[in-house]
């Protein structure tokens, strides 16, 4: 028996093809995938710029599905037939460690549920920076993760300042209630943040673009004793002036492993504190994923997020 999966065979070549039906181990669950999100890391794999990727590979890690077979160690609140979110793959049926699945609330539509995974990344970046009520949070990058970091900062009663070079994304964020947006291509960002914060600069800076110039700029946007959280993946190493880090007493923190934020992310989607329809720009089917990957590669500014339904 075969199932369909989405492969990147080599940079620039993506397709769906048939693979063998998976067989689970005792401590795994068998999951019928019903939806998946296309992530920036998938686009990096398509372009050949993601240093963690080998080829050929099945892409996708923002995956939701239905439990077909249970496994030992799975959470007590999950049973066969439940919808769950996992770190899976763009394949019709997958196996997954039983203890690392999370139940999806009934009121979160399947085609929107994969958004929980990138939301965990936004939340983890804020948690790593220990954001507090009343603080200013400068966020570089207004893609899906940056936008959700800004909306989540409001949830924590902090004041987000969202920075990008794509004006359409900034206008959209403002429409969703982000109070301050700055176009790095046009605005004098440092002076603007100084004015917004009454001279203190931002107590928290989230770098969500991965651009090397933006990584360097985080030091200038942060207040004295500010906390900087790096969640964007740069394409190359960036040199940072350690004298400025010492002078401003800055805390620099990497942000990557967000497995502990899934319960909070699913709750926020369920209560519409983050409305998934505000972030998902388009929904395609399984066979349309290769074209959607190519479309995102060519026109990244057109979409915040593309999700796919499998059945």
C-alpha cells in the first residue's frame, strides 16, 4: 500500500510522489494527516539555502491529523480518532512519537490548526526574552512569525513595534491592531523608536527576519539592560560589537526549541486571541503544494502563510 508525500529532490525541484505506507513502533502513533503549513524553512530547502537540509527529503513540519492507531506513552487526554498536531511531514499517513502529540481544540478548523506550530515559535521568542507588561517590544520581520509575535505581545500587555521593508505587510499589521509599524526602507528606525519609547528604546527586541543587517541592528534598538531574542535563521555568521553589548548590558538569547508552547498556542487559536484567518493567506490541496512552494519562492511578499489540506 502506498501514500502520497511531497518531496524536494534537490534545490529547485519539488514534486508529489508515492511512498510505502508507514508502520509504527510500539511507542509511536499512526496519524492520517489532514493539513499542513508551508514554512519558511521549506522555502529555504527549495532554494538550497537551508544549512540543515539534505536531499532528497519529504518537507513539512507544521502538521495536523487524526490518530489512526494509538501508541504507548501518549497523553491521557488523547485517543484514537482525535485530531492532533505533530512535528510531522507532508505525507498522507505518518508515524510519530506518542508522547509528543497535542490535541487540537474542537473549534479550531483543521486547515487552520497547523498555524499553532509557527505560533509556538513566536511565543517562545517572547518567553526567551521574558517580556513583561508595560514594556516596548521591537520586532524585526513582519512575516507570519513576526506578526504573531506582535499580536502575542499585545496579549501580554506589552507594546509591539513591528519593523519590515514590505509596506503591505505593515499596513495589514496595523489593521489588525499593531500600534506602531516602521518601514526600515523609509523610516529612520532608531530615531522613531526613540520617540515612541520616550528615549528609552525597546526593553525587548525580537529578530524574526534572519537578515544579517537586522541582527546587527538589534543592538541599536534595545534599551540599556535590554533583552534580545534571535529566532530568525541567518544565512551566514554575523559579527556583533561586544563593546556595545557590554556598554548597554544587553542579554542576547537564542530561540529555537518551542515544544513547550503548544498548549498555549492551541489555547490562543481556540479563543481567537490569535485569529488564524488573519494569518493564513491561502489554502491549497495536497497536489497543489509543489506549485504553492514555487509561488512562495517567487513572491514571498504576497503571502503570510499558505496551508494545505490533504483530504
